[in-house]
């Protein structure tokens, strides 16, 4: 499990500006919220959450932001990557009236969880928060799953003008939401947590990772929680005690980078 398996890219699709989904053959189970380590030969190995789960074929959805993701973005159908995992804990879908809040690239990994909610026949609402219209993706996919989809943009180019967390605050009250699942910018997730006093809350965190198996300590948050094995999904009770949540992350050298 901790050695990458070389596999072939089966499809590569541009979802929006600088956002792509690639699929590859990789048998085995994975729970929504878990992630793979994706090795781009000769470049780097980076963590990526699963965004599509179909028997032997899995998918990831990512933003072209740096060396590894730029190289991954350039790969096409038929090219090879290394995959190891799955790693991490995944979401636990409890509650009867869930709200899913995705911000930016964090939207992608919520899709398999919303599919799981549909299989459980839960009435789901999804908020997709992006900076501007051109960055919006998966709106159709969530509608096809049967969820109620609401969009927020920072610039008001489509949907609600403002932050996804502000829109969520209204929906939580109006729709009697009893569980919030989120992935996106940490400040957004921190703000969401502040509205979820009695509501179940689970958030997916990102930290710079090296081993992904709990050995190197690179991804630690709070008082020694390792995002790769104790997370990446953390509940609200835990996150309230993590002083760096929504405040800073660390780079490859361990330096603090404020959000
Ligand atoms: C558990 C987990 C799951 C992830 N799932 C996804 C996913 O599904 N889709 C996706 O697009 N990305 C995901 N990421 C983030 C992804 O791994 C990074 O974007 C990637 O490592 C960047 O590598 P790079 O070499 O392209 O960029 P780099 O050259 O390393 O960095 C480019 C810029 O992005 C910043 N950056 C790098 N990593 C992060 C990060 N983790 N958080 C915030 N800023 C960062 C850097 O500081 C720098 O400014 C996930 C991360 C984790 C820990
Ligand atoms: S990445 Fe090494 S402990 Fe998490």
C-alpha cells in the first residue's frame, strides 16, 4: 500500500479555468474524504482527495498551482502516474439534513460524499463557493445527483454575492440543517464552525505532506494531530481546540504561513 502503483490516465477533463479532473485505473475501496498520494514521475508526489469513485476507476480534481499540479495538468490520456493509498480517515455521514459547503478546489472532493448521501436518501443542499463564475465547476454533477445547489461568488458574477460561509449561515437556520460537511479555504471553514454550535461539523484540512503515513511529522496541527492519519477530516469539537485552524499552515521547511 505504501509503494506507488503505476497506472495509466484514462481521461483528462478541464472542468473550469485551471481545474481538471483525471481518472485512472486503481482498484480497491476508498471512502469519500480519503486521499491518494499521486506521484508525477520526475517531478513530485502530492496528496489529492478522491473526487470520483467507480469500482476500479477513481478520479481526482485539482487546481494547477505549482510544480506538481502544473505537470499533472499537462498529462493526457495514456500517460502514466504513480498512485499510493488510500490514506486518512474519510467523512462519517451522520445527521438527517446535511449541508455540504465547498470552496474553490474543495468542491471536488465533496461529490462522492453527496453521492453517498443520495444513496442514503438524505435531502442534501450543496453550496459551491468560488471567487468568480469562471472558476465554478461540478454544478451539473451535483444537480444530477439530486442535491439542491446554491452558488456564491465573491464578485457576484453568478449566484449570491459574498462568501459561501455567509450564505451557509442563512441556509442553516432556514432549512434546519443538522450536519455540515466542508472543504475549502480554512478561514471559510473556521467561520462556518462558528455558526455550528450544536450542529454536527466535519471539515477536510490540507497540510503539506511528505510520508502520508504518520511518520515524518510534517503535517502536524494543534498539539500533535497528524493530518495524514488523524485526519484529513476533523470534527468541530476537535477543531475548536486546534489553535492553528484557519490561522496558519506550515511550508516544507516547517515555517508558519498565515492564511
Ligand atoms: C489531504 C489533502 C488532499 C488534497 N486534495 C487536493 C485536491 O483534491 N485537489 C487539489 O487541487 N489539491 C489538493 N490538495 C492540495 C495539493 O496537494 C497541493 O495543491 C499540491 O501539493 C500543490 O503542489 P504543487 O507542487 O503543484 O504546488 P507548490 O509548488 O508546492 O505550491 C504552489 C503554491 O500553492 C501553495 N500550496 C501548496 N500546497 C498547498 C496546500 N496544501 N494548501 C494551500 N496552499 C498550498 C504553496 O504555498 C504555493 O504558494 C490536497 C492536500 C492535502 C493535504
Ligand atoms: S505527512 Fe508525514 S506525518 Fe503526515
